[in-house]
């Protein structure tokens, strides 16, 4: 018998429209944030999300983190615009392959 999904894990599945591979990548990304790769503020946010104290939708709408996440997203978009289209497609293919591989491991 399998254990029911915890609230944070269910949240990731909902955000990724049931794609378990993408949900795992999202979880892994939050784990990296929790480990401090982007600074203390995002570390605290990720820790709260992974512990199930809040969810990403609430975080995005909050005054405390919404602006910070938007700033990081804008910096990502600026970086993404500088990448050669072939390299961008290569990275997108790698991410899709990784997500698909993670998704099929659970089946």
C-alpha cells in the first residue's frame, strides 16, 4: 500500500499538471534553494514550502517574496534572451528528457 502524498508533494504535482518528473525537478530546485544557493531569503522560503507551512501560490502572492521572485524571474528572462537559440533548445531538450526519465521511474 502506498502512502498518501504529503501536501507539498501534491502541490508540486498540481503545479506541473500531474507530471511526476517535473514535480521532482521542482522539488529538487526548492531543495537547492533551501540549501542556500540563492541566499538566505529564498532559503527560508524554500524551507517553509518543503515543510508544508506554505505553498508556492501563497509565496508568489506575498509581499515578502513576490517581488523577490519576480526580480529573479526577470533576471532569468534577461539571461535566457542572451542564449543562442540552438543552445536554448538543447537545454530545453535536456530538461524535458530528464523530466520524462524521472516520470517513467515512478511507473
